[in-house]
C-alpha cells in the first residue's frame, strides 16, 4: 500500500495539532451519527498515538472522561483522560474505572485498533477480525444500555459474520468508509448504535 505521509489530511492534522490523520475518520463518523456528547464516559481501545482521544476529549468536555488503552505507551496528556499501557485481553478495567471516578458502564467504546500488516491479505483480514472481536467483547462488558460502539475492520470474507454478531447486541448497525480513508485501503468502520444488553444475554 502506497503510504503518503504528507497528504492533505496529514497536513491538516499537523496544522490543527492532532497527532494523526485518523482523527478525521472519527470526526466524520461523529458528524454523521452525532455520537459524542458533553459529559460522556468513553473507552478508547488502541488509543495510540492519541488523535481519537484528542477529538473525543474536546467533545465530551470537563464533565466527561476517557480511559484509553494501548500496547504502546501514550506520549500525550489530556485533562479528562487516563491512559494505560496494557493488553485489553488480560486487563480487568473495572478497578481502573472505579479508581478514576468513572462508572462501571460507559457511554461508548471506540476502537481504531489495527494489526501490524504482513502484506498477506488473508492474514491481515483475520488479524483485523480478531481485534474487532476483542473490541466487541469489551463493548459487551463495559457499555451501558443505549451506548454505542465504533470499530475499524479490514474488509474480508468474515465481515458479514461479524456484522451479524453485532446485530445481536445493537439495535442499529451502520457501515462507513470515511472520506479521509486512503483510496487503496480496505478498512472501513462499523458503528453499533443503541446497545441492548438483554438482547445479548437472551
């Protein structure tokens, strides 16, 4: 995949003091579906380098809070965010939420997680799906009823199976490839709206 570090969105991110061009993907999702609001509590999976947290931080304001988790240490600080370096698979977030005056059940789980690509299409798709399943499991654990879920996925043969799985937990499922996504990229985003925990457990 041809990488263009100085494309329009990369330059715009630098001018607007965001850490990565990926911020505009979340901005487009938020603008379209009006997800982020003042006072929300958010779990940001795969938060490094931090552009999604930067955007969310401004939208939720001082009465909201973000818990960000990534295998890579974060190099930024935000007034309404806590960042931890950990593996979501092996980390119980509940004590961390409570220690930081966050509720047990959150308004949103957002994930821009992506695997380290190998160049082998099938392998990369499988690894992306695994991360999405991890993110969905976190959403089912930490979302409150009516909450929402955003996750990035690489297009592949199992995408529709994952969508069907999402439908067992959310009232509405949307799919979007933001304009800022590079044309050659196979990634897009699922948006799960109105979490239904009873539906999941039935």
